[in-house]
């Protein structure tokens, strides 16, 4: 049972995930899923503050984002926040956990709207309550 739980949680530390080992098409889908999660979480309280914008910009720099990716991000910034759509991009249990963790690291959990968004996202991702609690503890420790 303990091994199964370990397999469902991301092995990389929250602050410095490394996805370079993925094949290019998977890396692009993974990067889009993570960026979409970060953007939606940042906007979940109705606006994106400087800290949140800085986190998204840092991820774009880390990915060495090309102009097409930056245009995609600008389009995402204009779209409504839909937890179910963010969750659809999580094509595995591992990616679901990473999407939720990335969302946690972006939001300010003191906001009622952001907390409601996180709860809805966790439901849409079908995260087990123990995994959700573990990811939240990791985010608080980061």
C-alpha cells in the first residue's frame, strides 16, 4: 500500500521539477498542462497579481518559451478559469498530482475564491483526500 502511494506522488521536489527527460511531444503537453494550471490558479480570485505573474514568467523563461508559446499563454490569460478543463490536461495520476501542486504553489490560500478553486480542481482531478493533504503539506513547506 505504501508503495502505491509513492507511485502516485511526484518524486521531484516541488520547487524544482525536471521534465527535460520527456520526449519532445510529451514535454510540450506536460509544459502546457503545468502552465495552464499555474495561470488558472493565479486567475482564480479574479485577478493576477505581480507575484503570480512573476511565477508564470519564471516558468516561461525556464522553458525557454518561443513566441508561439508566449502567444498561447496570452490567450490562456484571457480565457475564463475552468477547473475541469485544467484537470482534463492531466492524463495520468502523476500529472494530476503535479498540476495540483503547481496550482497550490501559485495561489494565496487565504483567498476564499482561490481555496474554492483548489477544492474544485482537486475534485476534477479525482485526487484522493490523503494525496490532496500530502500535496498541500508539501506546498506549505516549499
